[in-house]
C-alpha cells in the first residue's frame, strides 16, 4: 500500500501550525492510504517546533534559509510515495489532500492547486499579487514552456516522491515553486491542476514573500530554464523572421518604400541582428545538450565544410582586391561591395562559431560524466 507524506515548511508559525497538522492528519485519514506529517523547520525562534512534536508531526530542520530549502529538506526526509506540500499559515486547506492523492493515483506526476479556480477569500491575497504579479508570471511561464497551469505559485501541491528524486531541485527561495513545475515540464512529466481555496490568514502577520525581489527571481529562473526547453520556439521564429527580411534587403537594397529609403546601413543593421539570433540559437542548443546530457544528439559539422566556406570567402576577398587594383584603386561600387562584405561576414562568423562549438562538444566527451 502506498504512503502519503505531508510536508509543511515552517518559520515562526506557532499560532497556526497545530491546526495545520491536525487538518493534515484528517486529510490523510480521508484517503485510502497511511501517512505522516513532516514539519520542516527553517530556524523558528518561537514555540513552533515543540507544538509540532506534541501534535504528532515529525520535525526536521535545515540551517539553509529559504522557502525552497525548507521544502527540499522536508521531502528528502519523507518516506511516502506521494508528497503533499502546504504552507503552515493555515491559508491552505489540508482537507483537500484526498483530491491531490486522487489525481496522483490517476497517473499524474505533479499536481498543482489553482487558487483562481478554487476561490480566494477576501483579503487572502494582496491586490497586486492577485491581479498583476501572479497572473503575469504564470502567463510568462506558460508562454515559454507551453504548460496549461493557471497558478504557478500555489503553495498547495502534490508530487510523486520518485518524480521529485529525478528533478534535482536547487532553488532555495520562493522561486522554488516555479522551478518544480518548469523542470517537471522540461523532463516530460505529467502535470495537472485542481481547484483549491486560499483562505484568509487567521491573524495579521508579516508575509515571507517579497513581491518585487521574489518576482524577479521567478522571471530569472523562467528565462534561464528556457535555454533547455524544446517547446520554446521564439528564438527560431525570430531567426526565420529576421533571416527572411535580411535576404530581402540583401537582394533589393537600395530600396524605397513610400517615402522611406532603405540603404546599405539598413542592410548592415539587419545583418547584425540576424547573426546575433543565429549565434544565440546555436549556443542555446549547446547548453541544452550539455545540461541535459544529450550531446549524443549533436550532428557534427565537417571540418571540410568549415574550411571550404573560409577558403571561398578568402578567394572572394582576393578577387575584390584584384578588381580594385585593376581599377587603379579608384572608387568602388559601395552597394555591391557592402552586399558581398555582408555575405562574407555572415558566413565567416557562422563557421567560426560552429568550429568553436565543435571544440566544446569534443571537450565534453572527456570531461562530462567523468566518474574517475
């Protein structure tokens, strides 16, 4: 029979921790499984630890400060097959545990509560968090990772212990909430959400959440993890878009549209933008392969290809110099030469970057996953 572990991160919650533990035990009892309640204390200096022990919970402590640290510590000490996570301030209803367990039983790997679907009591969430911060961050994450989750930061969630062990979560702060979902999505685990209620805290307290600081941490985590996300097609879309525009200007410059004239300067600006996105995409793929240990998916560029491109470019440059010499080093056709320079510059940068990346892939064979 499976076992449930309820993990409650705690920092000075003596006024509410007992009620949370009691609800958690009732929630476990209302399932068909046995379970335990673990309070992961993050350095409380009130009576939270003693109250937790007297209430029947197992207390584990971590000296590393932070919301994420407390949860990671709690789950690492859990013995259950399913882990339910919920805050210690009584804003989440642990009587909803059976709903999360049911979803995990139905082959879901990670279950997230959705407070916007379940209901938010008056005063339970600050106005800006409810209507700006949380919706915006959740929208950005959905945009980058194509995850159909409406509330990325709900503190009530469930996860299979075996799945958690494969995520290797690192975030110590509030951004842990996003990391858990994002990594699960990248690694192909099944994610579901169910409605849950956010209750008003029973007493006024200083929230652990710092909206601006923690919001920026969430965004930084989302952007950094997008480097290894195959579902994010933004960089490829930008390359195709600017590449098409660049080729159009390469062929038709100088160009006049209505009263606006596009000269060689416009071509060079588009050239630089196109090169930037090409380099970004190549390094994005490199980073993904290295971080996810997928270097075997890389298709090597032939040294012959690299040498051929550089040799061809060199011949074009020599030809242009020779033509200039025959003309007595006089005035050159500016537009034609800028177009040729653009082609030479773009192709040379591409092969040099490709060569450098090939060196990194080669070195990775000797250093990554080295067990010695």
